[in-house]
C-alpha cells in the first residue's frame, strides 16, 4: 500500500514528502499547480521523499516542462540516490543542488 505524497509551501520552498509512485503522482501534480503559479524561481526540496520509482521521474519531468513553458527557473534539492539512478537509466538530466 502506498503512503500519500504531499507538497507543502514552507518559507518559499516547496517540500515534497512521502512516496512518489503511480498511485500518488497525479494527486501530487494537482496539489502542486496552485503552488507553482505565483512563484519564480521554483525551488523544490525532495529530501523527504521516502520511496520513488519511474513515476517520480515523470513528475519531475512535468515540473521541468511547466517551468520551461512558463519561463521560470526551477531547482531541485535533496534528490535521493534512488531517484538519481532512475533518472540516469532513463537518460534524464536533473540538476541537483
């Protein structure tokens, strides 16, 4: 059973926590849209993600596309080794700070 994933605005940074998988990313995407609208740059902390699969990479790609389409800079922090490995296998370049 999947644990819920949430995104919260904490002092201008978006904090993602929980599991990123096929059962949680659609809800997380919908939660994130209002938070992304009025911010630039977009700063997302993934250090509280407990587990992820390729669906998590799909979500990060959607956030990257959103930022590009809306001319906003986006930065990801705390990308786990697991997410980095999945991204590398998929040929996706994520900048991690």
